[in-house]
């Protein structure tokens, strides 16, 4: 009987480890408590989270209780369609530093390949998955409590006329995953 319980414990442990290989936010189902913080707004639909750029230095935040083990989860995979500048910054708070600071930031350069031309010559927008290696930053350590995502630096200066954004600038995020 003890052997059977021991084997069941080992199997359950292995199964739960296999399941918990990543933390995932599939924004097509809900927004998980993410919220707009500065010069942006968020819209939820059945496929993605839309971040509308409203001014300079736009950013939005995750809930503050993520508790992600930085030693285990070393990358973020984010699938998005970008209609903003070609930069995405991810900031984080941790048990060592409970506030956002410039040292706890990883930058991802976004390609302009979110759009492509199909066989008929029409411009098609497509989602692209980016993998951001957080181990490149020595501040990725301890327990990570919150993320801040900056979808660009703000509206393109050529897109502003009399202080108003002329053409809508936005980012669509299908998912964000922590991975090992």
C-alpha cells in the first residue's frame, strides 16, 4: 500500500510539473485584470486585447499579484499585431524592488512585418510571436509581482496635427506567456 501511494505521489508530482511549464494570458477570453495606466485605453474582444495609443509614453499594467519565479520563467512570448512604433518595453516589479524602475526593463524591437501583401496586392495584417529573453537583464530575479508594458513611445509625430492624433495607432495582443 505504501508503494502504491508513493507511486501515485510521484506521478501526480510529474503531471503537475508538466502542466505548469508556463503562465499564460490568452487575451481572447478575458483581460485577466490588466489595466490602462497612462495615455492608452484597453478594449477586449473575443480574439485579442486592443491597446489604443492616446498620447506620449503609453503603458498598461498587469495585476500586481503575479508571483512569477524569475529563476524558472526566463522568457516572455507575446503574440501581437503592431500599429505603433517599433519598440516594446517590458518593466517589472519584484520582491526586491516593489516599484517600476528603468533598471528592471527589457526592450524588444518589433519588426515592420506585421503587414504583408497577399497575391492580389492587398495589404494583410498578421500577428507575430516575439520571444523576449529576460535573462539578458540581471534584475530579472526573485519573485516577479507585476509587469508594465510600454507599446512604443507614443504617437508618431507625423501623425499629429493641431495636437490631435490623425490616424489611429494601436497594438493588438493575442497572448502573453511566461516560458522556461
